[in-house]
C-alpha cells in the first residue's frame, strides 16, 4: 500500500519531478509529508543535498552487514535505510545487494558504507509486485535519489530509461570503489 502511495504521489508530481530532480523533495505538500511516515523520510534530501542533520552517536555495535540483499518492497527498504542514516550505523556490503537493496546508497554515504571484495549492487527498473510491469516514474524517482557517482554509472550504461525489467545491471566492487565507496577492512 505504501508503494502505491509513493507511486500516486510521484505520478501527481509528473513533470515537476523531471524539472526539479535535485530538489524534488521540496515539491511535496507539507500536510502530506506530516501524515505519511515514508514521505517524511523520502522528503529528506538525498546525501550531499541540503544541510546535514545533527550527528547522532550510534550504539557500540551498530555495524550492519549485508551478505545477500535480495531486494523487495521499496517502502520497506527506504524506512530501514533511513533508520541506518538516522542512527549513523555503519554498513558493510559483503555480497549481492539487489533491486530495492540498492537504495542503501541513497541513505548511507561513503563515510559509513564500505564494500568488501565480491560485494556489488544490482539495478533494474522498479516493477509492480502485483502485475510485474515496469514503473517508469518510480524508476526515475529512485534514480534521482542515488548519489551522483551512481547516477553517472547508470548513465554510462544507458540511463535509467534502459534499466532492465527482468535482469540486472551490476555495479561490481571495483566500480563502487571507483565511485568513492571504500573497501571494507578485514
């Protein structure tokens, strides 16, 4: 239901999202952001945009290890990764991070995220869970919240419009390191 709501919000924004990719979070009505928790998180600017929030010290054991991120619902992953950002949790990518798992790149910056040898991101179009159809507005939205080096990599491979529906474009460990994500130690 939340993903349908996000789709409806993105659909109603239409060309507003296209025209203001770097400031799309400012176009949502304030009342809607206050009523829908996921929109409050999505309304926050992606990494590197806007003023940084207060630094919150994480608990002593706040390292999250992603060994096999299979993806799933965009709304669930968004809330999870927004919480990682809020708590300043460290994230280690130690295997595949597929589909909605890649949203972690929009919420956890390279200062808190590392990639181990063999770790990678696998991107595809956002698709409807009910019908399996591509959802271009939602795909464009996710593309717009990735950090610039990730968007550049997607652009070099054909752009968000050509992301596969039933396959993946894989951003391997070496590509992520080249994009500024450090190698995990140990």
